[in-house]
C-alpha cells in the first residue's frame, strides 16, 4: 500500500511541475534565456556564447554563472533542440526527483508515515513548485544536496552509497553558491551525531571524501578567482558600504573615547546580518509572501500554506519531545544552518538563497501532519483544508500571477522579436532598446542564432543589422534622441519602451507600427515603429 501511495505522490509531483511548463511562468526571464542559449552553444559547438571551450564559469552578463545547470541542460537541448520547455525541463526533473528523496530520507530518520507525509508536502509545496518550474540552479543544487545526505544515511550499511554520498554533495557546488556554506556545516553535524554509524563504513566514506575533494578542486579554483568572486561581491552584505558609512561618519565627527566601542563599524554589519538571517524565519516570509522579488513567489501567497502554521508548530513540539536526540538535533541543525547563505547577502528575505531550509520545514510539517491524523475530526478537516489550499495556490499561480508579474518574467521579448522577424526584411537596421534588460540574449535565444556567428562578434550591442541597447543597471545608456540618431542607418525599425517612443514622437520622427502589451493586455511594454 505504501508503494501505491508513494507512486501517486510522485505522479502528482511530476504533473504539478511539468504541466504547461513552457507557458507558466509566462516567459523566460533573462537568466533562463542566457542559460538556454549557452547550453545550446555548448551542445552545438562545445563553446559558450563567447567562444570559450567548455568553461567552468560562464561569462554571461559578466556575472559568471556556475556550469552545472548549463551542462545538464545542454544534454537535453542536444537531443531535443532549444525551446522554453527544454530549458526548464532539468529543473522540473530535479524537483520531481526531490520528492522521492525526501521520502527516502525521512523513512531512514523517522518512519514510513512521516516519510509519506513529507513527500506529499514537498510535492505540493508552493516554495518548491515556484523554483521547479523555471530554470533555477538552486533547485537542482537542493536535489543534489538531499541526494547526497540520503546516501550518507544509507551508507551506514552500504559501501557503494557511502562512497557516492560525498562526491554527489560536492557536485552541488557546480550548481549554486549556497551549498558552499551549507554542505560543510551539515557534514560536520552528521559526522558528530552519527560518528559511530559512520565508523562502521569509514573506509568507504574516506574514499568518497577523496573523490569528492578531487571533484571540487576545479570549481574551487574558479570560485576564488576574480571572476568567481564577482557575483559574491555584488550580493554580499560585507561589500555594502552604505551599512557602515553612517557609523564611520558619526565616529569621525564626535570626540568621545567610547566611540571606538559603540560606533564600531562591525556593529551595524552584524546587526544587518542577524536581521537578514532571522527574516527567513518570519511569518511574513514563510506564509505571506514578503520576498521582494516577484519571480520568487506566487501572487497573494507565501512560501508555505497557511494550514501549515499549526502543523509546523505541532511538528516542532513533537520533534523536541522525541527521545531520539540524533534525529532531533539533525533536523534542528539543518533548519538553523540553511538560511546562513541568505543571511550574508543583500536583498532579504530571499526565497532562492534560503531554499535549503525547505526539507527541514517540510519534515517538521510532516511530523505535525501525522500527529494531527491521530485526532478523529482532523482526518476529515485536514484533507478538506489542504484541498482548498492547493486549489487556491494553483489559481494564484496560473491566473493571478501572470496578470500581475509578467514584466518581472521579461514578458514581451518573444512577442516583440516575432513581430520584428516579420518586418526586418524591409529595413536596413533594427534598433532594440535596453531599457528593461539586455535584449541581445533574447534575440539569440528566440532566433536560435548560430553560436559561431555570435562568438565571432562577442558584442552585446551589435549583430548584423541589429543594434541593442545596454541595460541601465549594467552601467549602460538607454536610447535617447541623440543615441538613436547615431545608430540610424537607412530605413530603420525601432523597438523602444513607451517612454522612449513618446520622447522621440515629440519630434515627429517616428511612425508607430505595433504595440506589445504585458500578459494582462493593459500595460504597454514595447512600441515598434519606423524611423521617418
């Protein structure tokens, strides 16, 4: 009977992750397009978009993406070609596999009932679904981390599992940044709590450790390079001077001996790190969608269901009451360690960087879930409440969110390039604004531009008859009248933001041809026009 329940749960998980995967979210956002095109380039030529052969860091957008997801995706794109579905396919696959893994983990640590409940809760989790339905490297990293930990526990009695566990854990370093902090911390926790069990298969674990160390040397070398540290420097709280500057200025302006203690620059930094860390335990973040990034949540919804509030509390209480200190301390340690990477970064709370919290939270909810089912009336109420919760979530995900956050998913680029492709033959030049994001990557993706052609130019602003704007957030200038005048050549087609188009229209130099709207059809995204 257990196998039947588990099979139903996995089928449910797969359905929720693969259903209309290419269409929801409503568009590939810029990082997905970059991942997809670089995977396409690797699949076709063995080089990235800039012509570098099998790199370990992808320069894309100069944020030097980690290679794991791109190489994984290149396999599917090699077989099935470049499309939205195949860019997102690995993430959905990893997400579905994670449901089986959480079952295996909790069956080993706790019991069959908690294992099934945790698999079900992860299968329907808004947090997990959000990141399993788009090309998020963190989702793949989460699955590898859980797989590695599952193999550690099964390795207590199985040498092959013991040897594979650490290499797979370290493989997560190739996918996302958070495991660099989480994996060493959770390994130390496991080594301390389960030292007797590990000792029985010590040689196998040592072999795995050696293999894992060899495996991560190449990526560690890249991570500590200037390119590898670039993204860390951009998001780290330690590099945010605005946190400490007020304290420094006040300390310089007062002549008080104790100011060296009370106005120490480390105080505001520590305060902000603690603020960031604990924000990930707040009800607002967990249940009410306080994450400021629209791509990391569904509209009118938090990372967890509201019905999980009592389940989490009950689960935590039941866990703390358990006599098995090892499983108790392991789950608590997991929960406390997981938000540390997110706590060290700007922009918080941050669902993506804190995603490693989810297995511990799901486990706590599962403990509460199974405990609640021992109460007679709860057996009726819980299925009804969860059914309503799931229906509400799916409604917000497929109906509400596309209407409210399509711009955050870069909706409009595919539609614009389809329109331009039908018109470009009549024009000598096409000018595409960089007002929102870097448009060149969407052009490369949706036109499946030969990677060899782009690698020769290596220009994000010029390709054939196209001239692309550079996003303001990347230090570039958006198009104004002067800039467009410089780029004009012969009969020119322009794709501009409504504001830019309006500015140029004031000089009566543009003829409006078509308008691209957001998913809701209410807000203008692009104006396509002809330079007179």
